[in-house]
C-alpha cells in the first residue's frame, strides 16, 4: 500500500521537485567532497574509548503522556522515564551528521539520539540533524556543515548546536540567531569538543564529544534546560483499524532508505541502500520506535551557493518547517495519517490526528526518526 502516491512493487515516479534535482548525482557528490576538502581544517586527534549506552526500559504510565503535560522524570521527546533526572537538567544537543558519501557509514552515535531529522541538502543527498538528550554517546559523527534547516531545529528544541561549519551566508545567520551563543562550530572551536580521526579521510573525520559540549555550555552559562518541549503525545496502545506498514521504503535518490518492522521488539530497523544501517559506537543496527514522514515545502534559495563544480552551482535548500503540513506516522507495524504543526518560531513540532489540531496523534514511547520530504514527494511505499 502506498503511503503517499507511490506504486507498490515498482520504483516510485518522481515528483516535480525530485525531477529538478536528480541531475548527475555522482558528479555532484564529487563536488561536495571537493568543497569539503578545500574548507576542512585540522584539529588535535583525541583517543576515545567506545562503550555502549544502554536504552531506557522503564515502564510508561498506562494512560500515556503528553503532548504538553509530562510528569517529572519523563523525557517529552520520547515519552519515557530517564534513568537519571540530571539529563533533563541540561539543554538538548543538536548535532549535524553526514550521510554522504557511503564511506561515512556507519555513523557514530546516531543510534543514541532521541530524535533524528533526515532531510535533503543539495545534489539530492541527505543529511541528519540529531537531537540528543537522554543519552551521552562517547562520540558523534562524522560532523558536517549546517544548512538552512538548522536555523529552525535548535530554536524548536532550545538546543545546543554542534556542526562543522557553514557557508558564509548561513554562518552569518547563525551568528545573528537567538541560539548564537550556544552554537559550537567545529572548525573554530576545536579540541576538546571536537577531534579528527586520522584513520578517516578529510573532511569526513570530524567528530564531536557530547560530554565536552555540555561541559563547555555549562561553563559558558548557556546549559539551562528549556521550559517546555512538549508537542508529542505518547501511548503504549497500538493503533487499531489502520493500514499495515511492516516495511517502509523511501527513495531519496540516490539513497534508498528502508525500515523493516520487528514484531519482537515493536521497533523499525533501518537499512541504507540495502545494507543494515549501524551505529559505529555499538555495532548495533539503528532502530526507531516511530518513523514519521513530514511533508513540507522545499525551495532552492538562489542567494546561497553551497557548492560549485565546472560552472554548475548548487543552491541551499530552504525547508519550510513552519505553519503546518501532512504527516504519516509509522508505529507498531501500522500507518496512521495526521498533520504536523508549528505556529511560532519557538514552537516544537506538534503532531495531530486532525487538521484543526484538537486530537493528538499518539506516538509509541521511544525514539523517533523524522523523514522530511517535499510536499509533492511520491518516492514512498509502505506495505
């Protein structure tokens, strides 16, 4: 069954947005790599001991929680109790993580995030902005440069922001943003927050140490937790009378993402281009309690050139995560249609079963992956 206009059993037809971007992507990947090599800087190498971070397994209240009122000790990003209340006494941490070329996989720490936004950048590639609050992985990366969407996400979640750098126009906007004092750019901040793994090719070898970022933010006086991160309601009760969705395929092009439901765990396992997508810190396959399609307007901002190759310019992509739009929630092997909303810049994304925002769209307690796609995107199948 198609989640958004795709045809089951065949490669989905591309929408107008996708047709405009699927242009010699291999050449464009080369462009992105060249641009990164030109702008990369070196930093002191740091040895990090990798240990797995256990997932919280405490029980959720039977009647659910959220979307705005949460009991003490419940993480409003996951709906789960935290092992230590201290983690909620710091700001969430948003980290920009690479997804291209394929050699950056497996990424380190991405499996420990509470929320992950996967979104388009130029050249039809995708990149991640991951939100960490519950867990403190020993390292996260590789870390790459910010995009226009990162002017929105740190504000939504009152987050610290870790990123490698940015094009000059985006760097200027970050400097003028409400979160400027808590944005830690890798190429200018360096050690001990960041280090380069000399065994990995530049510019894909920059990693961030979350504990060091939180420590620096505390020293800078900017690590006070935000007041209200509500917006998502959680319930352990699976949806009923909804279509089955045990496999979800998202054809971002060139990357093909697949999520497969595991009934034994109640979670979706992630595959990238046919291979299990793993976390380099733990070796475990990335999984999610919720996979959410967020349909939002996309447009190229021709005032911002992110890269240029042989006279061909790639412009920054503006993803309009404001006002509202359609959303599709996948949880417990089911598909549920709904809507996302964000009325003011400081609001988090909220999710609703109705367009008027009066009935909550209930997530399964746990982490969530937000797959952000254009409004006319048709490259999704679910069955």
